[in-house]
C-alpha cells in the first residue's frame, strides 16, 4: 500500500505518519517531484483541499487509487466530480472533537451567563445586577449530529448535570444519553432542548435544516450553537428570528461565506447588532495540540480502513 500525503505537513505530523510503516509506504509531494514514487503506484492519498493540491491530470494518473483520506473532519468541500464513484472518500471524524467541544461550551457558558453583555456594561461603568443568568444544571442539551464532536459535547453536558437528547443517522448509540432519535425526530429535540448544538455534516438533506419553522418551535430563551457548517442554518430566517425573539441566544463558529470557501468573510445580515450573539472565526479546533491530535486520529482511521479490507 502506497500512501501519498498531498498537503503541507509539519515535522510533528511526519513523525506520527511513520506509525503506518508496518502496513504502508508513506510519501509526500516532494517525493513525487524527486521521482521517489510515481503517481500510478499510489493506492491512497491524505489531503486537505485535493482540488488545490492536485490537478485532474495527477488524479487520472493514479490508476490504483482506492482511498481519499481528508485530514479535516468534514468532506463537503471536496468536489464530487474530482474522483470516480468507486473511490472511498473518508473524513477525519473525531480528529478535532475535544477542542471543538470545549469551544462549544465556552460559547454556551458565555451566553448563558451573559459574560459579554456584563463585561461591556462594566467597561462603561454600569454595574447592573438585574440580568438573570441561565442555570444549565438539569436542563436539556440537544445535540444534532452525534459523531465525534457531538459525543464530546455530551460528556461535558453530563458533567454540568444536563440531560442529553441527540439526533444521529441510525437512532442508536452505545453512549449514555437520555433520548436518541433520527432526523425524523428533530422537532421533538428542538422543542424540548434548552441548548441546541449543531454538529451534523452538511449534505443536501441538512442544508437549511434549521429554517424559520424549526426556529419557531424552539424555546423562546433557547441557546443555539453552530460548529457544523454555516449553511445548516437559513441565514435570513435566523436573523429575523433573533430580531423578534430578544431572549434567544446564538453562538456561531461557522459562517455562510468564509475566506477558505468563498474568498472572504461576508454576512448578508448583521448578527453582531444583537447582544445575545457571539461569533468566532471558525477557529474552534485551533489549539497548539491540534496537529498531533488530528494526525493521530487520522492514522487510526487509515489503519482501521486498510486492515479491515486486507
């Protein structure tokens, strides 16, 4: 098995990829350039943005290509037409989960405890003790998308004494939860949850999953956090809902237009005018340890995939 790493890796990542040497030969882009390996001999690639790292001629030369592993958890950015249908595209599920889950709860706590609002008032010399915070204990945390991130969010939620309601594709899990369903049960989870976390992949089915109707059935003072993809939520519907529901709180780490996807950060509606809103620049997984964490997870996924198909 010959595996080509097509994205630019750090030295710490190279050392981790060496753990694959018992089941595969690992090559990097410079190895192709130095004629140490030919594209026609590559069985799998590990990429970030394959349409930027490879051209169509490179891919066509990879006649033996069976697997495309993406170092990112999501694979919705990979053009469907780039690879033939018989090639498996596998994301790095779980590679970023712990860091993102911590970020989720940073947002939840900031919104529930009105930290940003009170900080701004104090900066202006206003000592206002009238704003009531939200108690998380014994409340319901609804998690839409119960993969690696969702499971880590659930662990933290349980540590706060919250009940956990989840939605996944099968309606089954070995994790400790208080309720589990599929997307057909979405309304039930949205209606009953005090905190709603979106960590579901973006697909044709989940695009605009949260629109005007879904927002209207949520609790008036619900907290909605999105660390999935911007287009899971209808942007206009969210803005209009926040405008008419002043106690509804929202935290976004993902956006509809981001520099890496559309070339720039741009909003059609100014969410930052709302006090009950907090945003971050899609940096929830960016901690110093993330390169080791994501690469170790990727190596585990590659090992399981290759050994299960031997």
